[in-house]
C-alpha cells in the first residue's frame, strides 16, 4: 500500500476519533465537566481544560483533513495522544494520591489499563502518520 493512502486512512481514523470525542464532550458538557473535576487537576486548570480539550481536538480534525496542514495536525495528534497516554501511565503507576475515576471519555465502561492500550495504539498510529507525511513532503527521503 502506498504511503499517501496509508496517511489518508490514518488521518480519517484519527479524525473520526477526535471528532467523536470532542462532540461527545460538547453534547454532554455537564457530564464532561463533572468527570474532569473528578480528575487530579486543580480547579483553575479544569476550567481551562473544559474548553481547550474539545477545541484542540476539533482543530486537529480540521488540520488533518486539509492536505496543506496535515503535518501540523498529525504533530498535534501525537502531542495530544502522548499527553493523554502519559496521564494514564501516571495514574496506573500510582503517581497521584488517589486513582481518579476512568468513567468519562470514549471508553466509559473500561478501566485505566484498557485506556492505556487504546491510547497507545492511537499514539503509535499518529506517529506513523506523522513520519509518513513527513516523508511524502520530503519526496520520500528521510534525513539520516
């Protein structure tokens, strides 16, 4: 399979994921707010994250759908997935005083371990898409 087609498929899948998660947060904003307040973040940060997370997720979707900005969108996807995955890894390693509820998000009924695997998969997918898109833009050549 050619790299441009693989990038199209990856961007389509990631766009569906980010669009779904953003719209589910916005559709039930009060529940999203409640779930976010149950996490380990200070309240001042929670207030900012309420708007930043869905806004950034939708921005990533738009950037990935436009070929000229796809590299930026994939880069932001890697960053978001790394942050989400890192947070889950910290929760699972008992870094925080308590284990917050994993009851929000796209996998509401699944635990932190499943979230970690899910996010790791999409992090790797984002990284592959970013690498392939970079290669496409450089004419198939990677720096050594």
